[in-house]
C-alpha cells in the first residue's frame, strides 16, 4: 500500500528494485503510468493482499484482515457508492458526502425501528439499538459522536 494525500492509500506493485536500494512502484492493478519511487529508508509499506480487496461488506469486522490501508480502501469504495455509513462491530463510521442524500426519510426510519438487523449501517440503527437496550433492559445508554468541526455531526 502506498500512502496518498488524495486517497489515503493506493494499492501498488513493485516494478523494480533500483541500484540505490529504493523501490519503483506503480499504482495497481493496471496503472503503469503512475510511478512512485520509495526511498530505502521509507520501505515500511503494508503488503497488499488482493483477495482482501475483492470482498464487499458493510461491517469491516467481517474482513479477513484489518489494517489502516485496507480500512481506508473499503471506506472509500463505499463512499464512492454513496454508502456513507460503515459498521465496525458496534461502531458506525460516517463519512460526510457534502451533498444531500435521501437517507433520512420517515420510511427509512421506520425500517430501522422494525427490522434493524436486516438494514445496512445507519445512524438510525445506532439510535434504535440504544433505545431498545434502554427500554428492554433498563440500562443507561451512551452514544459518542465525534468528528472535526464542520464534518456534519449535527445532521
């Protein structure tokens, strides 16, 4: 995995080991034009396991392996399909799409109240689960919402 300012990480392939010990990498799988030289002192890159990139899941706990580049890859992939909510076990990661998406309709809210387990990750699912635990078990609940200023926490 090659760190990228625009994408977080991009998969890359080793094209050549240079005489000075550096590596010549190309962005993978098929982009030979985008080449990067990684100096010998920065060669602590995470290995790409192509099979881990093929799976598609709304809960990252279900991945065969978990590392920062792979998590970023799956979050970006879901974001590009307007799937802004991704679960990691009981946690829900939300990525601000900076546009209005029809994710907060009364029908969608009703779906999470009635069939929460069958629905994709959503803030309504977190709220529904907390309410159910409060109601059924009489246990206090907490929901932590964090993010940068202007990231859309109020929505």
